């Protein structure tokens, strides 16, 4: 079967760095996506990796290792507004998105 | 990016009734999807809305319960029929402009069935 695993919840301190890990098992692979979802709102796109390596976008970076079926989202200089759920999703051979359950990130002052 | 207008944003409905959710996109898009998300859980794909033909439903979802219309490339509706409290959830409309591209979401419809 197809599966995405990510931690349920993480806590970090304002100004610090946090890494949210994601492992995936899909039938074929056509990219790894990270989304941010604030409570009561729709998911918004953060990053996309299809090749191995690190993609940096401001305070957010995402890494992919296809051989390990592994990705992480790195958030630097954490701000209170970064408190949200972070969803990992992979596209399978049919280009269908397979979603993780999300990681709830709690930022403390 | 896409601007997606989804309505209603929330509703409280009596069991046994039906609710139709609308999704309007500001540009033509081939791929349009309907998801369900229960509190604290992952997004579950209900169906792919196909323009000019019947929607493609995922396992566990049937047309009689979740009829979908897609009259053109910018609009779709999802109806939740004969509702029960188990249908209480957030329903999300989503579009993609290509197979290797990201998904964009409407604001979601928070449905409570009493």
C-alpha cells in the first residue's frame, strides 16, 4: 500500500530551527510536496522536490532523498505565525497526491 | 496560482438532508478534485471532477452519496446527500494545472450534521 509517515506533533521555541521529517512509500514517485495549514484554513503550498537535494525558499527549506523515501522541511528563525500543521504529500505513478496526516507545530515564546 | 472561491464556508444541516458545495476557479483548469478532511486527520480524496463526463470516485465513495457536477473548466459542485453525523467534516475543492505541479485549495466548507 501507499503510506506517508510524519510526526503528529512537534514543539519549538520562537527564533529557533525545527526539522519536520517525512517518509513515504508510494507506487512510483512524481514529486514530494509540503503544505502549511493553519487551523480552520485550507492548505497552502510551501515547497516541491522531485530531484534529490535541498531546495531553499527564504526561511523554509525542503530536502529529498528518493533512495531513502525521505524528506524533511526545515524552518529557520521560527515566528509565532509558523504555528500550524505541516502536511507532507507525494505524487505516485498516476500523479495522485498521497497525503500524510500532518505535523502540528507548536511555537513557544 | 489560482483563486478558488468555495461556498458555503460553513453550514449546519439536519440529518437526512443534502448540501451542495460550489467551487469556482478564476481560470480554466483541467484537473479539479474534491477532498474531505476530518479534524486532525489527513486529506482524503473523494473524487476527481471530470469536465463533460462522470466523476472518478475513490474507493469508499459513491456517486449516489456524493454526486459531482463539472459543467465547464472553471466550476464544479459536490453534493453531500442524505447526510448523517458521520458526514461532519471539512470539504475542500482543489485544482492542479499540470501533473507535476502543486495543488491549490479553496477555503473549505466546514459541515456539521446534527
